[in-house]
């Protein structure tokens, strides 16, 4: 199965849509997008707790597919936040990924 990645193109479209519908100045947009990451990470934690059934009062409330979905929301939110900071988000991300891989994997 061939897969063509249009992720950054889609992120650009999401960024444009959010920007067009924002009632805040650009500086506040950046801050709010970064803060949105905390909300999304909290939803991952909630899904993991629910998938493990940690809360005896609530029992199992989420599946591991819910955790996957919430993790995807974190990634998308981070990508949009990065795009909000710079129109070169894809290049910034690729450069940083290469740097981390070099440090960690010796690439």
C-alpha cells in the first residue's frame, strides 16, 4: 500500500482556518495554541486512566484506540502550534528530528 504524506499541507490548511476564525491578535494565538497542548496531553492521561480502569468508581471508560486518537490530537496540536510560530514548520521539524536522531541513534 503506497502512502503519500500530506501532513504539513493539511496542517497549513488547519492553521489558515484557525487563523481566519480567530478573534485574538497573532501573539495571543501563539500562546493559546501552545496552551492547547496541555489540554490535549491531559486528555491522553484521562484516556490511559480510563483504558486501565484505574478509577474504581468509573471502571474502564476508554479503549487503547481512544489513547491512540488522543495521542494523534497531541501531535496535530503541536504541529499546528509550530506552524503558528513559523511558516517553515516542516523544515524546522525535520531539522530537529534529524538532530534528535543523530544524538540518540548516531545517525
